[in-house]
C-alpha cells in the first residue's frame, strides 16, 4: 500500500507499506577475494581441451599428499582408539578450508506432512508422504526457507525400514532406461526411498544472500570459513534424519538412512555422510572435483575451476587455493578427498562412476576418485572394516574391469553407463544388504498376534497419541452418531489433509446429525475392543453407533469364526457402554487388493446378518453398490482396491441416512459434534498449536 500525505507547507510525503522484499544481491566472490586478499584466480582447465587431461603429468603434487593416519603433532595413528582424535583434526581442516562450518545459530526446522498418498510398486502396496521443513526465520524474516522432501515405505510394514534418500527431488542426472526403477528395487528389497530438494535448502547459484546461508547471515556476505551450498545441502538431510528419529510413526529406521547423489549431488552426498555420523551409507555417483576426486590429481576439473566458478559450493577459504595472486595450488591444501572418504569410516560407502564413452566425461576424473578410495582404505582397515582390497599404492593400483564390484564397507564399481548411477543400483542393493539388513516385506496374511475377541493395545507411539486425542474428543460430548472402525472408517471423517475430499463428503452427508469419527487405521477387532474398553466410548451416550470392522483380521488370515467372535465382542461392549444406542452393524466391504479374501468376507457378513435384531442392532450391507456379484469393485469406488473414494463413501452414506432419519429425524441446521481429529504424525489437531518435530 502507498500512502501520500500533504504537509502543512503544501509539500508531499510518500510512504510505502508492505512486506519487505528479498535482500539485494551482493557479489560474494568479489567480497571473499577482498577478505582473503586474493587479486586474481588462475584460469582452470577447459573441459573441451583434451590436452589438459594427461595421466602422465597428473601427479605433480604427490609428495605433498596428506598422511591420513598421522596426527598434526606427528604421532602415527596405529590403533582404532586414536581415530576419533584424528578424525576431529580432519573435520576441523575441512570445515575451515574446504566446505565451511555450520553456524552455531543454524535454525530449527519444523516438519509438516502435506500429503499422504497410497500407491503400488511392483505389486507391493506403498505409502508416500510429502513433507515441508519450515526453517525458523524469526531472526531474519526477509528470507524464507521451506525444505521440500518426500519419502515412501511399504504400506503395511510393522517394522521401521531402512531409507535411501536421493538428492535432487525426482530429477537429478537420470537417463531414460528400460531398467527397473531404483525406487521399485528399494521397495522389493524391504527399503524405503525418498528425495530431498537441495535447491529448497540453498539455491544452486551465487545468490548467497538467499537460502539457509543467507538466513543465518541475515543477508550479509559470508566469512571465509562460513559454509557453502554443499555443506548446507548436507545440513538439510541431517534435519530430515532428526524428523525420522522423532517420528516413530514414519516407519523409518533412523539408524539406517542412506543418501545418494550424482555429480554435484554426489559431492553433497559424500559431504553429508562424512560430516554426519548418523548417515548409514553413501552412494556417491560421479562426484568429481569437490567430491571423491583427489584435488592433487591434476586431470579434468581442478581446484581453480571451482574457485572461479561454483565457488558457492565451498567455503570462501577454498578460493585462495585457485589463486594466481598470491599464488596457491592444490598442493597447499592441508587435506585431500581421500580424507573426506575416510570420515565415512567405518560406515559403508559406495563410490560409483560410468564410462567416458557413454557420457561420464574425463572432466569428472574417475581414476582420481579411485585413487582417493585407495588412499582412504587404511582408515577402514584401522576400524576393522574392508577397503577396496587392492595392493594399496594409489599411484599404481589398477582400476578393476568395468561392471566389477570390489571392496567391502568401502566399495567401488564403474558401470557401463554414463553420467548417472542407474546401472549401479542392483549392485548397490546387493552390496548394502551385507551391512544394513532390512526387515522382511510385510505380507497380506501377517498374523495380528492376538485372538480377535481379546482386547489388545497398539503399542506404537502414534497410535497411543491418537487414542489420547480420541479420549479428548469423547469428553467434549455433543455426539449423537458415533462411528467406529479401522482406516476405512477413519478416513471418512479425519482432519488429515490427504483425505480432505472424504471429509467434505462426510460433512455434506452428516452435518446436523452431530456425527463423530472414532476409527483408527490398521486396527483389528482386538484393537478396537481395547480402545472401547479404555475410555473412548465412556460417557458419550450416543443415539447411534455405526460399526465397520474386521477387514484387517481378514487380511491377517484369521478364521471366519474368530473374526465373528471379535465383532460380537465389540457389539457387546458397545451395548454395555451405550445401552440406549442403536448399533448399525455394517458388513465388511469387498476388497480387490487380494481377491482370495472375498469368500471370507462373504462368510463373515452372512454371520453378522444373523446378529441383528432389527431394533437395537441393525445390519447394513451396501456391497451391492460397491461391487458386482463376483465381488469385483465398480470403477472409481476405491482409491487402492481397499479404501473407498468419495464415490464409495457415498454408497455407504446412502445406506445410513434413512436409518439416521428414522432414529434422529432430519439433520439440524447446526452441528455440535467435536471437530475431526487426524493422524498425530501428519498434522496438528485443528485449532491446536503446531507440533514441533524437527531439529
């Protein structure tokens, strides 16, 4: 808004109101050269001039190669107990001279689940969650940073799974391929997979007044040892690991989170694993200069290329090693990339490259990275792990044949593709299984472990929090219609953003009848029974109870008799807790995720029909509106062959509304039921404060 004021002297003053724009850009490179006293950067090699790539002259600085296992005071590192001290020395040098330090004022991140999407991968049901990590910018509101990430796990897993994250958010350096997608390979191996967007953490350009670096510096230029983009991208991954550590409902084993990246994101993946010991494994693709490639191997991209080009990936101090005035070279660096790889020890690290002929150019220097891996080997051996297994002379050890995997926890494989990792994924998953076991894939017939008519509590934190929230909902009163069941019931009237269309359908059908939803996903009859016996129906006194339960018992392979006993126990408990309520016992819906379930469902429903007395217990079967006589679901009835779409829920609603009208009369103009609740791991309760689940 612009406000014009007239002064007493007849002049005018213009005042502009509104949010401040982004801070003006500054030239970080010029500012850094000024701070460092650097007057000129020497020109780097030209990627199009093959004469610069000469292996015969590539090792002029071999005499200056840092000794990985020698302390700064000259002490030789000979025992594993000495490694933490040596590791700390190496970290300090990399932070000061190469990648920069994470500032002490690095902000907290609050993670928000913005979507939950069921899917299939190679016939295996999956669940994908999209996340936004809101970076606290109260110290400098002009810069806003929202980290974008997504992850997928097997849908029915009861055990947290290992997670392989990828830098790049779905794009990266992947070529069209007929090979099985790496994401499907991950799911089939019992892993989850995910992506995190580096650019949402720190833009991949020289605008360092923006992103998390600009936020921490309040839009001002860096100091020479401040972090660059590579370190910032790794910091973002670390904050996502914080989320996995805190959110048990994520079903991710936070001790088994790996990272993969190609090219610049390969550099970032290596930096992330090196600096955060919680990163369980790194898959480092074609990372080149600033990644796995030896700085002192003068072949392809060199220090001066980054010092004069993508300097923003690195700490400001790195620029001086590409300077011609005053002169410094890679030989002056106090560290080299073999020590960066060694920082990953003893954790698994897989170094990957492709072929020059297929597009993994000489520029990225595969041989220089192989040499660095050979030099990193002693750290792995010191800690009782296996390195490449070569003789150990980085200057003479031959690279193995293409498509040959060598090594142990430190591994190398050059595939027959180009600037990508696609051809190496099968070998990677075979290799990583030696060191990071994954739980067996869930099956549709996994036993629930407790008889269907014996109350059993869910033990995961998320379900216990949900139970507490449902107790609070029950205590608010104003409920005339009480819905109970599993995820099929829950998704109809939940606050979760992912199921907004279902909530809209719920409201359109039931507003004015004071209906409240008490379903909870993945519950069997024994879990529902436990919740009812532990307060969720106490004092509610509804006039109608709608019950749909048993499909998870069917999927667990329990017998018809046992499932019926479980539902009978629920009905009995409802009669005891709410003796004046009419119970609408709904027949189990047909499901097509496994057609072999249909006979059990039909048999259970036939038995449920006999439980109804037509008065206090009524049986409702709407399956004729959901599927044909063979049990095949009609088009658009479900979203995943199990859970109804709004179209499917409408069929159920059309069966319920005449009963509600008979018992309650027409819906009122107002509604007194408490607001819907949702999955505690996905969103805060409506009207409540946000749950801080970030680092």
